[in-house]
C-alpha cells in the first residue's frame, strides 16, 4: 500500500467462516494495516484474529468511534493518514461508513 488510504472493512457477524465472506485481497489489505478505527475494540480484535490467528494484536493501534465518542476526536483519529499510513475502518454492521459512526470519518 504505497498511497495512504482509508479502507472500509466489513466485519462478519456470527460464526460464518471468514473465507466465505472476505475475499483474499481484503485479507491482504487488512494484514498490511497498523491503524484501525472501530466501533468496539474488543470485537474488532476478535475479528482480526479470525482473519489471521497469528496477527500480533498488541502491535496495532485502535481508535474507538461509536455513538459515545466525542466527534472532536476525529482529527486525531486521522493523524496516521497525515503521517502516510493507511487506516482501516471496521464496521460492526457489515457496511462501514454507510450507516454507522464511520460515516463521520469518511465525511
């Protein structure tokens, strides 16, 4: 990933195997990211472990964005982009940045 970008990542719900809903390209994108904006850190970490069990969760940075988050914090969440790092937005609802708090980031 040479050009910094914001990747919208759908999160699976339930016990459906990742390989049935997440194309291999998306998996590779996810594994190349260090920064994530998520609705819930705990469920995002679980999702990432399903994507790749050997992923080192402690080396990743998570910004929690949900209905309780002060929208004044959005600029600080986007700081990695300014530093030339891509960011993944993981949606709990399966449609990131459409009908969830991630829409504020994209706007």
